[in-house]
């Protein structure tokens, strides 16, 4: 069995979850990763768990296609959103079969570690009854800008359903090495975000945001050593989070999603020749 891939919602954010599921199936993805908790970014479409018709249509699309929901995003750690406000999305995600929820911290203070640890632990406790792990991401323009900072929160919170989400973009931006990933507890890594990027790391947060949200590259177009990265982590599903405004406009959402998967599969097969002979475990 080959590696399993998910289509992350940020790659095709203009598609509502039911349509996105059908697109993912036609392109050959195993999973979808749905954004049912909006980031409140200006102009971003909102797909809300309270929209029962949309949730029912998504559930039907998953059932018809055999695609599964991998993860839910995004349970932000912020001052003005209570952890309990995320519970409707946790319930909807569990109904749709998801196993993970992404979290990240967007507070403004630099001395708020205690708040972040407490809020992350609260999110973990709320997600646990729904069978969800809470995978903490460290976007390099967020409050937690490094793997070390994310690990510190996980260790302090000490929840059984904790996890860390590594995005290859932030792996590159924060100049991590494969050995840094290999040192992590294996049961903290449940899935990865994959994307490529150019070698130059922007000098400021705005430059990083521009790339992260609109200018990511297909695997093999940039500089990331995916062979080394994947060799350092467990065999987990690979969620392609690859927003590229120009490519989506040229190819359409489905064409862009298809090329994301084709280039990822081809690049991994060409650079990890053992891929054709390996078998993967069942996603848990």
C-alpha cells in the first residue's frame, strides 16, 4: 500500500466541504482536511459546523466516495475565543470521522506561556471525548514560532491526546534539521503538512505570510529535501497544504488539487525509491 494523502482545505479554500470531498475523490486523495473553524481572515469563506445541511452533504460525499476526513482546523489559542466555542466543530468532525484537530497560538504577548499551556490543555480535554488528538502547529509568524516552543507547550500540558504538526514550509523557515524531527516522541506525530518553497527565507512575518497563504510550490519545484524529512518521521498520512493563488486561477481548484497530488507522488517516488516496495500501516 502506498503512502496516503489528504487534501488540505487551505489548498482549495474556495470549495465548500462537500464539493471539496468530491474533488479529492476524483483526484485520488485518501482524505480531506476540513476547515470548519474559520481563522476570521478578511475575505475567507466560512464553513461552519452549525450549518447542518452542509455537514449532512459532506457526510454523504464522504460515504459515496470512500474518502475520509483526516483532521479539522483550526482551534486557535487566542484571548477572545473560549475553548468551549470549538466544541460544535469537534462534534461535527467526529461525526464526519476525523481523528485530529489542528491548533496554533495567535496571542500577542510574549510572556503568556502559562495562558497558552492552560488553553491548549483545555482544548485537548474538550477534544478527547470525541476521539480527537490536538496537533499543535508552529507557523513561524504565529506566537509559537519554533518546534522547541511547541514542544515546551506539549510537555507542560501533558495530555494523552497531544500532538505536534510539522509543516514542511515552517520546517524550512525555522531552519530545522531532520534530526530535530527524529528526536520527537513518535506518538506525537499523527500527520504532516507537505509543500515546497524557494530557498530564500523571508526576513519578516509579512513575507512569510505571503508565501504561506498564496505562493507555496509543488513538491520538487523548490528546495526542501523531502527524502530526508520523511525518513526522520513515522509513516503517517501526508496532507498537502499548498495554496498558490496563481496556479489555482490558471488551473481551477480541481486542476490545482490534481497537480498537487501528482507532483507529490512523483517526487516522493523518484526521490525515495523504496516507496514502491514499502507498505504502510493502518491509519489510526
